């Protein structure tokens, strides 16, 4: 009897299972369609932008000397790639950016740790951090050049002057926003301040630290390009300032385009890293 | 018999920018091995303050806390503390969460690790140890928090409204589990709760506190047959309702007096 009943049940169970699967497939399909729709509009915007730019340049709607147009820009990039000139500049700039980016995040986080460790120090330093953060640090560039010589070190230090304090402020803030109850768990076991930091504060602030990485990618590029404006004989910032001085705006725009591409690639890398590291949150 | 916890003329004053206020005044209390004692009372009676002082998280302004006859100066491994919510670390696996106390007290041996794993199994959490807290229900998470507290093998457990964030059904199940586990392991426990029926169902003794400042108003000894029953069944025992109303009336009268 029971056997018979379950036999009767099976087809309907099978049917409802099939229905669920169908619904899920339709949902996935719709999602995929939506994503591809967004992507195609994005691509279309890009194509329209470049096409308009090209037409406007060729028909002299815009001043070609100032704004150039895409085919000229791409031809410039292609020439520099073939002649090999581009790679040296690109390598120098990317190197400076990565070093500035990593050191900026590292020093900023370390400073935040020091301040967290001593609440007294944090109260003392608070107004100085705020003032220093709102100061245009780029103006310190000339001093760095005299101190470290016109080159790699001065450029990295210029970048650090931009990234370190803001990193400190953001990371320190996230240390303070960790749920006090998680800290209480450690305290109930008699944990020390160093254990409190290693077991709770640091891992809990990981998302904030990663998100400062995202901000710092942009900051590092600004720092490096400004640094190169001031001192360099190499790098994309140098190409921009050189193009500007010889009135070759095609060179300026092609350098900007390359920066946009490489900066986006770095940003994507950080996003990928974020997804890997924060899988379980 | 040496009491597990002894409070002697315990007084605590909170000082803020605006004023200094008396939270707890002149509290005397002794709790003996294996006892399950509940602290109940209106808000502002200093329940959590008392628990924090027993745990060594707060220093009494006057008087002292003795654990096994020793004066308390800070958190000790003999005392386990269970918070209102699980507060599991989301970046740690269930097992890693359960082991945090052993890590912090530097007692993470292979034996202790195995013991913690079997504790997880005892609590019906087998198969979850490599998962993350976000994958567990509220009741399961609070059970992990219980394992985390028990893993360091404390003699005394302080329970700070550990059931308050759970839905009713889960709460009843967990009361049974915790009361049963603590009785079986012969732990001493102090429960802070605002739920009178919970206090009566799980305890040997219910201490009613009065507020502003916190002090003991009256102590109720729970009759043997209610004590022996599981918390869920205790609620159906003869005399339970009468006791509930007696505690309730006493608490009401103290609130009106304030």
C-alpha cells in the first residue's frame, strides 16, 4: 500500500523538480541577457564616442591641434610600440606606481596600527593628521626633488605623500569601527592587546584595507604622473609634459589613453584580489 | 565548601562627564559548585554590571569578587562568558571559532583540539566544522558560541542573556541543551535574563534584583521537582505558574516603589 502510494507520488515529485529546474534556467538566461545588454550599451557608447571624436576632428569641428583624433592617437601609440620607445616609459611609470601603491598602503596601515595601539597618541596626532591631509602635498614635490635627486626616489616619495595619510585615516577609522562585542570575546578569554589586534581588529578590518587599495590605485597614478611632471626624463608623465612643450597633443592624449588602460587593469587586479581574499564574508 | 563565586559588599559606580551614578550597591552573594543561579530584575538593576565584575572585565569600585576563594583581578580561564549573541568571527571556520579561547590562553594542544571537535559533535554540529558562520542558523551559531566557551573548560559559566536574540522555538531547544550540558558536566552557572519563566525553568535559585542602585531584593529557591525537570517540561510542572506569579508580583512592586 505504502509502496503504491510512493509510486504515485514519484511522477508529481519529478514534475515539480523539473518545474524548479526550468524556472532556474529561465532566471539564469534572463540574468545573462541583462548582463550582455549592459555590456553592449557600454561598448556602443565607447564606439560612438570615438566615432564622434574622429568625425569631429576630420571635419574640423574641433581644433585638431588641441584635441587630435583617434586614428592619429592610435597611430602614435602603434608607432611608439613598434619603435620600442613606449615600453621603456611605460615600464618606468608602472614600476613607480606599483612601488608607490604598495609602500603607501603598507606605511599608511602601519601608522594606523601605531595610532590604534596608543589611544593617547591618536588624540595627540589627530589635528596634525587632519591638517596634513588637507594640505596640497604635491606642493612639497620640489623639496623631495632637492632631497632625493631628480628620479625614482623623489617620485615615489611624492606618491607616498599623497597616499599615506589618507590610508592611515581610513584604516584607523575601520579599526575603530570593529564591533566592540567581537573584541569583548577576546577580552573574556583574557586576551592581550596584541592578541586583540591580531585575532580581531586586523582580520575584521581587512575589507576596509582592501578598499583603500582601490582608492590608492588612483592616488598612486596621480602621485606618479605629478612626480614625473616635476622631474622625470622617463615615464608617461614625462611624455605628457614633453608632448605639451612641443605642442604634440596627440602624444599627450595617447599617453593618457595608455594610463587609462593600465590603471583600469590594476584596478581590476585589486578587485580580483578582493574577491579571492574576502570569499567568506 | 568553598563557594565558586563569592561577592563581598560589591559596589560599582559608573562615572561619566555628566555625573557619577551608583549601579550596584553592597551586594553579598555566594554561589556553590554545580549551582545554576539566575539574576533577574527590571532594567537598570545592574545585572550585566555584576556579570562583568565576576568575569573580571570591570573592576568593582568597592568590595571584591572571589573566584574559588581567590580575589579577581582580571579575566581568568576558570570563568567562561557567553554573550547575548554568538559574535562568531565571520572570517574563521566553525572549528577555528570554537578554538579561539584555547588559542588565546595558549592551550591549543592536539588533545584539546580533539575534545573541542567532540564537543561540536555533542552539540549536534557534526559536519559543520569547516563551514563558516554565515552558513549556519542563529540557533546553531549560538551552539558554536557555547562550544567556544566550554572549550577552555571553565568551572564557572556566565550567561549574559544568551537566548534573547533567538526565536521562541530555538530558544526553548537551546535552554534544554545548555541546562542539560552544564548539569552533566557539573559546571556552575550564573544566568542573566529578563525572562522570568526562563529563569525559573533552568535555575536552582533565582535572585531578584531591585534597581537604582542594583541590590538583592529577594531570593527564590526553586522546588526540587521543577529543578529536576528539563526546562521545557519544567514549565508544565505543578507550582511553576504560582512561582512565576510570585516572582512577577515581587518585581512589579519593586518597580512601582522606584
